[in-house]
């Protein structure tokens, strides 16, 4: 934005840095979930492919990072914020504000998807019995508690390794975070997404799940689907798996990256940097002296 544009908005400009970041996390998470869940709605109602779902989530993440990354860093995911609080000493107060913004943004996104598709949902599923999967994730009929939890742990671990790659100061300026993480999410969805719907993000799953419960989908939104082959005739809670599975996976991903990569960079200390700068300046000065001497001798020879 130009200076004239900034002055044009001076009356509504927010000066509190933490409030700016709160709003950025709301908007960023909204964009991610709104575009992603809209892609799921297309698939559930109109039969588009699972690849289309993966692409929409990747596009949503890429746009969200471009939109708010310069303001808040585009965490967009409570488990990302939590692991940065643990490993990077991210301020706890800021972290709680970020997480609140993420859950709020995801809830508003689910509401907007419902409003956008309400006619199609009413026509396709008037009893609200089969379209809850538009908003939150549910496992396939063959998944057990342990299997679904493991999928969420591993998939989120891979995602967080990617987050640490793009945020590692050794890579600063060398990697486009938005494109890299968008492509990574596309790859995770295409390779691991079918079994559980790859939540990877408690805000992306729990807030829309709460929304579906509030608008009349009923208590089934908290359980494994009724067609599950392992829990026939039983109501087995599922909602906690896309919440705590990503948390465990995020902690593992951070640990793996730090132990295998992050702890082993050879960063020069401040003294070495300053000494190298002095040596460079001395070398440059010596070259200038040599050049002046050469030019002087050349002039004398011509005379």
C-alpha cells in the first residue's frame, strides 16, 4: 500500500500490534477453511474428485499465507502456535490470542460455507444426515481409533516439518513459504488424506464441528460414522482425534526437525561476523590503493 492509501485509512487504522495479529489470524484461518470446505462441498454434493478437495485446501493455505503472513506470520493452526511457544519461546499471551483468532475464523468460515450452499444442502440432504462431512473430518468405515489417531499424528508431523523448514532462519529468503506449504498440503492430502480427511488442525475441525451441531446436524457429529465396521451398534467418540492427534504430531514434527536438522547448522557467532566484515573492508581498501598506484604508474609511463 502507498503512503496516500495508508493516510486514507488512518481513521480506522488499528495501532495495537496484538490486535492486528488477532484480526490477521481470523482472516487467514477464515480463508483457509472457507476455500477448503467449499471444495469439500463441491465433492460431497456434486461428485467432484478427491483431488479437487486437495487442490482447494492447497490454494486456501497459499492465499491465506500471502494475505496475512506479513502481519501475524500466518500460523492459522493452533498446534503450530503451540509448538512455536514451546520451541521458539513465542509469547504465551500472543499465542493464546492467535489460537482464539484461529478458532473464531474457522467457525465463521463454516457458517459462510453453510450459507453459500444452503439451497444445495437442503435439496441434497434435507434431513441433515449425510453432509456433515462438508464441514468437519470423519474417518472411512474401516478406520479404528488407533489407526485414525496415527494417521493424524503422522500427517501433521510432516506438515510441521515443512513449517519448520520455511521458518528456519538458515533458509530465510531462499524459500517461498506460501507456495511451499501449499504444495506440501496438496501432497499430504493426495498421499494420506482419504483415511481421515486429514484435519491436521484443531481449529479447522473443531470449530466447524461445533457449527454443525449448532445448526441441527445432531449429536452424530461427535462420533465415528455409523457404517464403521469395527464399532457397529456403538457410539464411539471421534471428535477428539482431529484435535489431539495433530497436537502430538506437531510436537513430533518439531522434535524431528530440530534433532535431525535445526540443531546442527553452523551459524557464525557475532565475533566471527564482525571479524569477517573488518577483513573485507581491509581487503577492499588494499585493492583501492593498488588500483591508484597502478593508474599513477600508467600515467607516468605515457608521459
